[in-house]
């Protein structure tokens, strides 16, 4: 039986208008932008109480992973595959038996196919109090029925933050892994006699000692099972803003929120070409000075040499969601295009289409709750009207909604907070 049905609890998703407003002042032809059809509710294999879905395309199929509690609030990482309108039986990847999981609304596990016979998964475990946690990874060669012994991809074992993992398939079963790493924070804090899981100015006693920063690191987990040496991508990045990674023609492209000594937190992109990471380039000069962590990272997608990045920013208190395009593999970007409706909460996601346009999704406040809006955008600035896909809780409990392509549609998933709460999913047809 198909798991799709027409959505009656929400108004039908509006049509993306071809004669769209553009930032350049011109009018897009009627057939220049994709149109969104009606939303359908998709049944999910996760029970009430499940949280933090991650969606990843898998050829003609779609994989979802999630965290699932038992009656004693112990957590399991589970995954299932959607194909031909039906879900496979969920399988368990890992359980919080020997070591408690670190469960967080913004930093959550994933399962990704990186080869015809290889799935890789990551999750987070606690190493102490607060934000002292580390990453664990495992692989499966039998469609998730069994999993290898978990291992820690970062060589650093200090009780500080290690998380916000992104994974890309590099070919021949190789997996590229990126993560945020707090080893410099831990070292600076230890030098000043503090706990290791603080952030920012690690001088500790208010003195003018040197600042320490979160790092962005990368590693290849080869198809044969061996892990290649760690690589430092950027040594000064935002503490808790999720990076995102996509595979372009020349190699992985990493989008992340940078952090300067003056607390400017703009979006940067670094590229791995011929096995070496380039210095990060700023996508747009937002100039957002933010002394705390906004927990709102960028999203990136790529097709060949075409790359798109979507992100939230708020310079001088002006909140906005923006998107920028690159036609040279992420080496440079065109102007930032604002897509939001005036009161965005961020948590952006983006899908790059074959025709070079992008579908940008984000949360926008509406009264006491929020709506997820989707907008079609072209590199020349032509845009469709923003359309309303679903309503959701405006707080942290709704997590970070995910949006991925699936055939001639996009599929969206998010968390409904509370008890029992659970994971919800929608499918929206995309018409040429």
C-alpha cells in the first residue's frame, strides 16, 4: 500500500508563480521556474516520540535516520529506506547501552550510503558534563542488518565538543567526513585550569590571554575500512553552527560559519581539490557581529561545477535568509539574494536542480508558531513566490527540518515536539 495520501489538514501548497519578482527588477518567463504541486502526507516508520530525522537521497530511493527512545528513555539510532512508495523494516544501528547518547536538537546522527554495498553511520556519545561529547561511526555491508564495531573518527579524546558531522560519498565506497572539533578549546582551558568544554575566550580568568576557537576538520574513511590522516580545514569557526558538505565536480565543498577575533560570523566555503583543502572564501560580506553562537549553519548543494549555498544572517539585528550561486565549483559566488518574508527564524535548507535553479526552504515566524516556506530561485535573481509547506513549532523542539529531492518531488521531514510528539513528513511534487 502506498504511504502517500493527500494532505487535508493544511491548505494546498500554492503554485510557484512563473511571473515572479526578481531582485534585479526583471520578470521571469512563465516557464523559467519550477512549480510546486499539492502537499501529501507521507507515513513514517518511526513511532511516536522519535526525533531529529535526517533525510538522504539514495538513487531512486530515500533513506531516513532518526533517534528513538524506549520506555526508560534510552536512545537508539534507527534507519529505514523508502522505495516504490513503501518503507523497509527499520533497523537499529546503535543503542545507548554502554555509553549514553548525546541528544541535541541541532546536532543529530545520520546514516548515508557511500557505495553500492556500504552504509556508514554516525552518532554522538557523552564524555562528561555539558557539551563534552564525541563522535562514533560504524559501517554496514549488508543493508544495515549488522554493523561494525564503532570507532571515533577524531584522534582527539579530550572532554570537549566534537560533533556536527557531515558525510559525502567520494566514490569507490570512500566516505568523506567533516566535523567541528574543540581540541583547541580544551587545550587552552587546561592551560588556564578550567573545564575543557567552554567556548570562545579560553583565557578563563578574564585576562587578555589568547582566544581559542572551534576547528573544522575532515578525514577520509576509505572503502577498504582504513581511515586516512585528519585534515584541518579551518582553525577558527563558529562553535555550534552546523557546517554542510556536498560533492562538486572537483571534490567536496564545505560550507560553514566562520568566526573572527572580532566575532564576525559570515558564511565561508572551502574546497578539497586534488586532495588538498583551499583556504575558505567568504560567500557574502554580511558583517554579522555575533558574540554568542547562533546555532544556525548554512546548507549547500552541488551538481558538477554548480554550487548553491543558503543561510541565515542578522547583521545589526536585520534577520534574513539568503542564497548565493557559484558556477566554478565554489571558488567564487554571485551576489547574495534575499528570499525570506521578513521574520525568518532560519534553519535553512537548499536543493539544487538540474536546470540550475534552487529550491530554498526556511522557517518563518507566524504568530506564536512558525511555517516552513519554500521558494524557487534562479542565479540571475528571478524568484517564485514563497509558498507555505507546513506549520511547525517555533522552538527548538521542532529541530532542523530536512528537505531533499526524491524523483519529481521534494520530501520534507521535521519533529513535532511534546509527548508523544514524533516525526512528520510531507511530499511536494515539483513541476517543470
